[in-house]
């Protein structure tokens, strides 16, 4: 190609062509062979538009593979629990939100797995699907504490207020775990899950009314209710002999140790109500209460009212008797009974913690009685006192642990202590003692001088 | 302190935590060797010194920062801290007692009635939270007082706050809410 505009400086010819030397651009005159101009290798004109280095090396932002795996895990958990699609979608969105938050973006993969479980849990709670944390813990293979910690953190970050699970709702799902139908165990031990659920739910409701459920873990309560329901639906000798251990073995569930205590507590409540059944003549004890459970549950509200009334009556009688004895009567004894709010009449004060049970001394029943027989109740302090006064109270109030009374340390004698008058008298000799003492001293000194 | 109710409640302070500075570097080895009632923890880098009267345990760091725990009142904490500073002075350090601050006060209180935690939580969402599977108490946090109250179904309360005044105010604030929930309601309602 010839360049018409340029002219060769040597021969002034206009016949100049592009004659590249390898990669270097050169304009050469045809006639004399002079190089008119050459391009610098450094300024080589690049084909295409210029691209920023950073943009050249970064690829398009792909979603984090762990996030994708996590979302998949959420889906699997939802499918295992057989929840509906609304819960699945909600839990996936919760998971995504929580995952990208600072508190969860850098945690271990196990914790992210637990987070998947917790997002399912929170969605179930929000959409009224009963499920316990224990179930989630099993599914993600983590202990309850870790699940709890992650759950609390997540709820705080996402600002969710989830309703608390209702034990009776969870009961049905829980009963399914117990392999106690006629397919799994012999006929005389088998029980229809529906009947079992119904009876167990009634037991749990009764327990809730009598302070056994509040503040306790739900699963041991459910286990105790199911065990008692199973026994009472067909109270044969064989079933009554079955201990909780054996029951859990045949039902193929893991036994929870607190369930034994719950059984005892429930039996106690049932006994208290069983006493009020008018058509039961023999004494109702923990052994034979199972036979009457059906009756108790059927008429539980009536029995509760009756029990309350007879308790109040018994208290009144008690009070009158002891008040009459010591002739100190505080008016208003009946008012103590239905009113649970009777407090000590000290002034509102912020006290130091005194090691000795000063509370016991300050405790002041409306029926203040100077009982000479040393009422042990009063010395245990106001808490257990009101617990023993009412018919039903949380079990740890009724059986209050006695606070270990610290032995008062041998305080260093400072010399500033107040000395009472009687004490002072014991330190000072009476005139007679003074005379005796003087006499003795004289005799002793005479003896000494005689010896020496 | 005037209360909204006639009956009285005893709030018992069980622990007061306070910090102060000695404004000088402390040689932990010297304290460990020459001090009385000390435990040296080289792996953590601190010395624990226990005082008998008032009953206080102090964690002493070499930077001169000291944390005192175990006191039963704010004054006790201050007295204990000063006594501790005096002990360190006697050991030979140029101690200047400064920046004393009560950091945390823990108190317990007992209501003479049971509390239905589910009702209490429902009435006070989202300030109250209750997870029966994790902890048997409902937690009630008062932001403006920076106090946390743990409410147990037996009626016991555990209150933590930055000072005694806040703790007392917190109890006064929460009392009417607890009073409402003291019995399970007779009508059919959620079980827990």
C-alpha cells in the first residue's frame, strides 16, 4: 500500500509502503529504501478496546457453594419432616438471610448445618407447625445446647418473635415415635395411638393446671404422660408391673431420667384429686391411682374445685384449732387461703445476704401462732411456707432445698463490741468474792513464806 | 424507695463486681511469693487474692487492672478494693487507687406466688423470651436500665444490673407484670 501523504526525506519520492520488519511497523521508500518512519514496539496498537486489569481477572460473582449446599440441606430437612411448601420457602429465605450476616458467614460448617435446622425450626414455629428442638437436634446431629445457642443468635439477628410451642400440639407427633401399636408389640401390651394421644393430652393439661409443666422440659413430661396413659387405658396387672425402663424398651425410645420424677409428681396430683371422687371408698394411694385415672381425667375440673374447697376447709380448721390453743388470734385467717399474694411485712429494703435464715424469723403468716411445738414449716422461710399452704404449687417450692446455713465464722475480736450489762456483771467480782479472794491471797502468801 | 404496692419484697444482693486500677505495673511473681492468700495462675497471667473481711476475691493483672468479686454491697466492694490496694502498697508497689467502678450487681428476689411463664411471655413480647427446652426461666431484659431479670416459675427472680439502684427499679417495674400472671387462667388456653 502506498502512502501518498508522506514523502521520503532522502529522494523525495512519494512511493512509500508499509513494510513491517517482523512485528515492527515500518514505512519504507520504494525508490531508495530509506526507512521513513517506524513504530515503536512499545506503542503497539492493540486490537480491541482497552480492559481494566481488575475487571479482566475477576469472574462474575457466583453464589457461595456452601450457601447452595445449605439451602439444599434445608430442603432435605423439610422433606424429612414432611412440612408443607410454605414452611420450606420461609425457612430457605431465613437461612439465606442469616447465612449472609456477619455472625454466621465465617462459622464452621457444622454450625452452618445447625443453622439450617434452626431456620426450619423457626419457620415451623411461625407457621404453627409443632416441632421440638430435640427433633432438630437429632436431625442435624448436634446437642441441644448448640442448637439453642444458634437458635437464639439467629432469632436475635433476624428480629423474629416466634411463639412458644404448645406441649399438647407436639404430643401427637411425639406419640408416633412410640412403637406401641398392635403391629409392634403383643396384643395385651398394644395401644391405639389415637387413644393414647387423647389420654396423654388430658394428663398434660391437668399437669399444666397444677404447676408441673411450667418451667420444665417438655419431652420428659410427654414421656411420663404417655406412660401413665398407657397404663391407665388397660390397667391389667401386667401393665401395672411394667416399669418406665421396660416401657421405653418395648416402645423403642430412649428413656429420659426426669420422666421418673414427673411420673411421681403426676401421680401425687392424681392422688389428691382421686381422694375427692365420691364413689371410691378405699384409700387412694400411688399404687392404685392408675385404676382411677380415667375417672379423674373425665371429671377433673369438678374434682379440682372440690379439692380446693376441702383444702381451704382443712386449713381453716387447722388455723382455728391452733389459734384457739394459744389464744393469739390474728383476724383475717380465712383471707390467706384463696389469696396467694401474702408477703412478709418487712419494709421494702435492699438487704445484704445474711447467712443465717433470717427469712425464717421474718416470715409472718396471717395466722401468726406461737406454736410451742416448734412448727418446722415456719423455720424454712417464707417460700416453702406458702408452697405448703396451697394445694398445688411448683414441686420445687413444696420441697424447697434447705439452704446450707453458713456457720458464722469466728469473727476477729476487735475490742469495740458492745458488752451488755448482764455480761459486764459477770466480769466484775461481787464484794463477797472480793473479800474471799483477799483472804485466800493472804493465806497463800503466808503458806509460801512458811515454806521458804 | 416508694413502691407501687403496700406489701414488701426483700431483694437480696448476692454478688457485686467492681473494677479499679492501680496506675502502676504490678509484678505478679512478687505478689504470688510475698502476698498472703494468693493463687498464681501463670497460664492466664493473673493472681487471685482473697480477702477475709470483706469476703472478696480479686483478680490482679500485671497491667494494674483489678477486678473484685464476691462483695455483698457496693460499699463493701469499695472497702474491699481499698483494702486490697493497701495490701499491694505494703508489698512495695506504688499503688494509686483510681477508676473504681461497680460493673455488675447480682441480686435474688422471691415472690410468694408461682408465675405462669407462658402467659408472662405472651403478655410481654418481645421484651420477654422463654424457651422451656433450653432454660427453665423466662428472660426479661429492660433496655433502658440495662438490667436482665430471669423469672422462674416458682416465683424466684434473679436480677443483674449495673448498680443496686437499677436492680431495685427493675424489680419494681416487673412486679406488676408478674402479679398478673400468678395463677393459671381457668379458661381453656395453651398448655405449657
